C-alpha cells in the first residue's frame, strides 16, 4: 500500500495560474459559516445601486486548514502593513 507523502513546512510548491481563465474577483462582503467539520466562505460583491449582494464564489475548507489560513493571512498582513504592491514603504 502506498503512503501519502506529507508536505514539510516551508517546502516550496510550484504554482501555475492561467491568467486568461483565472479572474481576480474583488469582494466587499464575506459570509462565513462553520460546523464541526469545516468552514464555508461565501464571497460576494455588492450589486451596483441596490441593497443586494451577489455570491461570486464559495470556498470550503477543513477546520485545520482554516486555522492555517488565518495564521498565514495574519502574517501576510503584518508583513505588508504600510507597503505598496511594489514592496516599497509608503511615505507619510
């Protein structure tokens, strides 16, 4: 029986994104639901000039993965606080 290889922390992973078919969806609303098995994020955009929100994607993950996501998102935000997209520090 084959055993699954476990990914080591900090191991580099190759990432391939097709920029022609993978749009960036801006969100101004996120609805979160959780149960004992996992988390579901409903990512939405406000519909122009209405009081409506359109769900543009749904993301589901295990509770364990959600904890890692929150940790890594916090690190990213802390690391990039006060920096522009180019990595240069914003001038006050």
